[in-house]
C-alpha cells in the first residue's frame, strides 16, 4: 500500500493485474481465424475466469462502486470500458462480416449481457457457460 500515492492508484493497479488475463483473451480472439468461434471462446473463457474468482470479482465490484465518488477512478473505468467497446465493435464487425453498422451501443449491450451472466453464474453454478455464450452468439447473429 505504501508504494502507491493513494488508494485510487492501488485500486487501479490491482484491477490492471486482474484484467491482464482478460486482455490476453481479447488478443487471442482478435487473432483467431474464425471470428464467430473466437468470440464464443472469448465469452466462455471470460465467464469461467470471473466465475472461478468470486473474491476478485467482489473486489472489482467494490472498486467500481468507489468510482462513483472518485473522478480518478471514474476516468480509469471509462478508459477501460472504451477499450472493451472497441474490442466488441471490432469482433461484431468480423462476426457479421461487416453487414450493417456495429455501434457502441450494440457493443455495450453485449458487454452488459456478458457481465450480467457472470453475476448469475456465480449465484447459480449449475449454469453452463457454453450455453450462455452460445445464446449471446445467436443474439449477435440476429442483430
């Protein structure tokens, strides 16, 4: 704790460490030969990652709630969301073979659904992440 100038910087650094595997999952998805399969794999891995780390997920939720009182943390999360939106816009364009526009709102809807699934799957471990990811992929395809 003493290595950081304040609590916000500590929270940001811990969040950066927690998100390193997620960023790697994104890179792998963007490099995949089959965009639909790559996006599905990303979704399954993302769900498994957070479901298997309930304490870390709780920490993430707690630090996100702190952002409502901290302009520094709020800016950090905005930047993080912008990167996630860019990833999903890119992947949606590849999955849908650039048919139609892939707006930020579409990407945010998919992100929100995926994050919501994490919360439900933590509470209901009997849910199959593969089925959840497939449901999202079908929604992407329908547009």
